[in-house]
């Protein structure tokens, strides 16, 4: 599960989200190509407007296949013959898993324009394993509180405490995924490392989660939450800028607050497969994808719109696009990043999942 499943096609809402992972023929691009590159990616990277400039510059055909979950991606990699894939696009927490499985090759930081990135992503811990870099951040975003500006006082969403306000009873919509929701509530409780907590802290987190239930009018899938916010059956939800921008584009009075307690971020990496027969071309592809021009195309992909790590992207986006993604003020975004903690998987997911199931069935 991921934010991409939050953004599927729903009635009356823009078609967004990940394309289904299938064993269908490759998505093909470029005509007079002299070489090819095989990439396994999240939705957005495979779009023609993103890939075409690279294909034309290097006379290459990019064979792109999308996936909609890291477990699905991992299964595809481990079940494919060696050399099938050249570039893979995991969420940051999965980089280490791919390294431990012997699937990735280390990268040379000097090959990439990391100095152009937001400070957080110039040396992103989740991409460095045993002192070596294995991934380059390519897209990211953060969770805060998405709210209806006509129904909710902005002062109430400067803290997650606003979710418990009596005026919003029954108006909170919750996306059915424990990781971002419990991560944000853990930060609300003062846990600086929200997923690395002891038994007492976890018990308090579970208690806090359960206390939110009377405020919740909906716990549902992506389509249900989007529709609830669109038709104003729900006024608030823990969500991100991709959801905010989607609903604003549809004309809804929606904004995203970054609460004072912070939030959790999601990040994607571009990595080179260890058994790729075209590592130099794969390197050129990653260099292209993190260039300001390509970052602009990826930020405003048709699949969904999201923030990217290269600060120079501002010069290649339309003013309104940059404003909606908060890229028009890199310094302000740096300030937000200081409050944001990278999302990660708990060492043992089982108690977290059990707590989430209890919350849903209460």
C-alpha cells in the first residue's frame, strides 16, 4: 500500500495513481533507437513527456514497467532472470532490503547534482548502506493535515490536536493504512523517532489512536477518502500535497497544514541493478531524471503531482505549479523539512497492524 493507491481513478475526480502491474508487453517509446534500457518504476516515470527527451538525446528506447507496491516490485526483481532490469525505483526504506539481497550496485555521489538538492536529500540516510550510496532521491512528499478551508479554522490544524476538536466530530476521514497515520500520531505524542518506540510509548500511541475513533466518519480506501473530502462529508484527513493539489485542481476549497509536531515523508529512489549490462546508460538515465528539466516533468506528471528534490526545478515549472507544490519558496520548504521525519517500517510491523485492525473494528 502507498500514496499511489490513495490516488486511483474515482468518479468525478482526476484519474491518478499507479498503473496496474501486469505481465503485458513493454510500454514502448522512441522510434529510431539504437539501444534500450529496462526500468521498473512507480507511475509517472513511464510517461512519454518524461521519457521522450532522454530517448531522443541518447537514441535509446526505454522499456518501462510500473508497479504499485514495493513488495510487488521486490517479487518482480527476484523472479526475473539476471540482467532483466537496469534501473529500479523503490521507496527509500526498501533500498536497504534490495542491497541486502545483493540486487543493487553502489553509486558514485560525484556523478549526480546532489548539491542542487534540498539539504535533506544531499546525503539521505536511507540511501546509504554500510558507507556506500545506492540510491538518488527522485521524488518525495510529506503527510500533514489536509482540510477544508471553508469548514475548518486554520488555527485548529497547526497541531494534530485539532483532529480531536468537538466541532469536527464525525468529519475526519482516515485512509486505511497504518504507517503514515500512526507515524504522524506518534510524532504528536513527542516521539522524535516515531517508528522506533518502546512498549510504553507504543501503548500510549495505541490509546491515542483509539481515542480518535469518535471523530472519524470514514476509514476507507483512496477513492472513498477523496470523495468524502470532495463532497464535504469529511473536512479533515491526514494526507499530503499530492491529495491537496488533486482536490484544488478540481475546484475544492482544500489546503494542507504542516503541524507543529511535524509529519512523515515518503521518498522514492532511483537505483542501478547490480547485474545490469548497461550501467553507464543507467547512470545517464538517473542523471537525466534528477536534472531540473526532467524533475519539472516528473513533478507535474499525469499520474499525480508531487514534490521533487532538485531545488532548481523552480525555473522549469509554471508559477502556479511551483506554488501548489511549495517549490516557489525553497527556503520555506527547507523549514518544513526540518519538522518532517522520513517514513520507515517498524522493526516488527505485527503489533502496529494489530493496533490498526483494532482501531478499524472499534
